[in-house]
C-alpha cells in the first residue's frame, strides 16, 4: 500500500534500479573520501591507515564509527534520495512520510518483541548450517568472515559510559534504521514492485538483498525475515516510518543488551547461548504474523491505496 503508488510517468523500473546502483557507487566514494578526511584531521594518518587496513581496536574505534556512518549515508541513503530527485518527485510523496499513528507504532513494537523467540530459533539453526564436504573451503571462509565480523561488532559495542551508549545508539540503531530502510524498503522494494507487479515477490527479494549485503552468512535467514517484516510494515501502512521505527528498535535492543551485559561484566556472546524451544518459536511466529495482519487491517480502514489496484 505505497503512498503515491508509482505510475507510468516514472522511469522504467530497470532504469531506476540502475540509477540506484550508480548512485550507491558514487555516494560511497564521495562519503568515504569525506570520512577519511575527517578521520585524518581528528585522529591523524596512523589511525586512518590502521582503520583502512582493518586493524580495529578500542583506541581507533571512534574513527571506525565515523567511516561506518559515512558508508551508511553514502551507500544507502544517498541513492534513495537521488532516485527521488531524478524522478522529480517530492521525497515525502515518493517514499511516504505520513505521520505514523501511535497505536500502529505500538503494534510495530509488539511485533519486534513477539518475533524475538522465532528469530532466535532461526538464528540458532542458521549458526548450525553446514555445507557439503566438497564446499568445505567455502564454509571455512564463511566462518572466518563471520568470526571477524563478530569481533568487529564486539569492539564497536564495547562501552561502559552513558555517552558511549548514546553514540552506539546513533551509529548502530538510528543511522542504519533510516539509511537502510530508505534504500531497501523505499528505493529497492518500490522499484522491484514496479518491475514484477507482485508485492510479496518485491518484499522478499528486497529482504534477501538486504540480508545478503551484510555478508553475515550464518545470520542470513534471521536478517531476511527481519527485512520481510519491515517490508510488509512499509507496504501495508504506506509510511516508511513504521519500518524505520521497527528497524531502530531491533538494533537498539542489541545495543542495550550489550551495554547491560558489559555493566554486569558478562561476555557479550552469552545472550546468544540460550536455546529457544520449538513451541516458543511457533507461538512467536503465529503472534508476529497475526500482529502484521492486524496492522494490515487497520491500515486498510484508512483507505490506503494498494499499488496492485492500479
């Protein structure tokens, strides 16, 4: 139920997807250069070179967060904004800036809470994924990359101060929620829908790409289901802010959990060691789908136009 459902006056969706790719490359280059200049001015050349060579530690994590934030703006937010500019559409009309209703925001929060057991169960299965023997080298490479990303995440999340918590919320929760939702649910999902004229295909393809771009193979299915949830929230409400809000809550939860565990001097990975019973995951999935359908019903009562009705 996109607001301002796309019409024939727009560019061909394939052209739109090409624009998104081109703008992503250009945005990444421009913002990466800007971030490198800022890091150089604030921290010096040695720190800049250490971060660029992936020698991340607690001393240069601040510089890394600057580059990480710039990457979000350049790779994700910029192409989404420029696509609307190319199409000569107001940004608020192109992606849907309708003021979210508190009741639906609360439902979106409940969806995030109710989905946790199911997502934890999926993540547990995903972590146990094993490739055939002839693909052992690929699996070893995937697990090595996963280990490196886990170490990077642990360094980024490590903080014991209130200010550090705020910075982590901005870098890990606020910025990705806005930037990633604008490109994946806004630009990408919208353009794919215009191409395939099937909302479910558009939502799940966007979710698959959303998960793939993170290069975390043993968390792929968890992130894919999250992306699909955000996609349905956006499609059924017609406002991108519900997806942004749900994305923010998901990331903020991880930040707060990490902060809590550190305050108790517990290892950050201890929260991932708890196994979820199958029956809890089933109940979680049922509640999540039910709440999504409830939001769909509430949104339909507001006469939000469905794009496939055009």
